[in-house]
C-alpha cells in the first residue's frame, strides 16, 4: 500500500468570530461555522491509494492508457440522449484558481430550475483530496458554515460509497482506516445526521468509459436515499482539475488497479467522466445537479498523484464556497 496513511490531529474551532487563522498549513476556523473544523491532511499530500479490498468493485477490462476520448462502451446510455457534455472552457476565477464552471460550462453554474434552495444541512461526501481543500477555509469563505459538514474517507471511491454495507458509512472510526467509518467533520448545527443536500466528490481512476461511469453513478442513488431519507438534492462534482485540465503527471496511467497506485493518478478529468455526470443529471432532473468545475492554478511540483499544493487547495476552497454561497 502506497501513500502516507498518518492521520493528522483534529483541529477544533469556536463559533464566536469570523476570523481565519492559519497554523502550520492547517486552518482553524473560528467563524459562523460548525463546532469542529475539518483537519487538514499531513503535509497536504499523501495518496488516494489504498488496499484493493476496500475499493469496492474494481473495474475489469478497458484500456490502461490515459488520454483521448473514450467511447461510451457496450450497453449505451438509453434515455440519456440530448444531455450535453457541458462544453466550454471555465472562465477565469479569482483567488488564483484557473477557473470555475458549473453545469453547462457557465461560470455561475447555469442554475437548474428544478433545484430547491435554502438547505438546512449540506454534506460534502468525498475522499482525502476533498478534505485537503475543504479544510483550507471553505466554511469561512462565504457559505454559512453552520449549514455545512464534511464526511470523507481516504479511499472513498464512487463504487465504495455506492455500497450500503461499506464500513466507511459509520459515523465513528478513522477516515484513514480501511475497516473503519468516517466521522463527520464540522457537523451542521441542525440535522447533521439527516442532510437535505449531498455534494458528492465522484473520483475513480479505474473506470475508462462513459458507460461504466454512468452505471456507477446510478448505483449511488439507492444508497444515498437509504442512508439519508431526508435528501432533497444531490450535486456531483469531479476532483479539482489540473490547470486547463491538462495532465500534470506524465506517468499517469488510468485503468484497473490505478486506485491503489499513487504514481498512476493525476488531477486530469477525462471527457467521458464529465459526459457521464452530465447524463446522470439529465436522467434525474428533479434530484441531481452538476457541481462547479474548478481548476488548480498550477501543477504541484514535485507531482504527487492528484494532490494539490496548499495554495491551490486554498484557492479551490474559495471558489467552491463562492459557488455555493450563490446556491445556498
């Protein structure tokens, strides 16, 4: 197993002020946010790798080469025709992030007319890379931190979160332990165990075509609704992208086994992943939306799989917070 699996110490916060204090690369949020702020990962790095036993449903077949458009694959996506891939470059974003775009490629997210507003508790569900930017100021960057929380597991890939029997669903444990649950970070002030919006960081380096991605995303809905009957809306986001969504890791090699090998991973998001997410949202217009697409300002040097620098993570947190401040 590769990567640094050390769990960083938890960082606690008060709710009494709106001041951000950065200590040793970690953010202590003493703002209008939840009771404890998420802890940042050790050295803002490590890898998203993990034992294959914990990464449910590793994909078989498919080419191991990364790059280039991939066909939709056998089985097609019946009923999803007409969904656009959200083309169009991301517009320039402030705070150093190359760009942020939402559904349809527009900087403001386009706004789904079916999407409800004013959620009581928003849960961000993701992986270590999610915590790396979330812990760098997200709850104090414009959103109401009292209404946001994070649940992440180092190895929380799409198919793992789709599995209702995954140990990661437990709210106690250790987010770096393959056999344990994922404690809530910075729980919502109300309804923390019954969020009404879920923002899902969909990440997997092993699926190589649109059909596999769409099938995996579809499999998450029954589980999400089972775990959270209170859900009114689901946004799906990719990881934070490489600058201009170009490869940062020249050795990136997506395909079977890549989830457990940090050297094969990258922040490049293939077009078939974006198109699958767009089609997934089109199939469920009253329940699913496409979250903002955010790019890092620069590749991390030296490259560490898909992990970003501390500055890039802070900039990403700001951009995502700006988006959700406009979509409360």
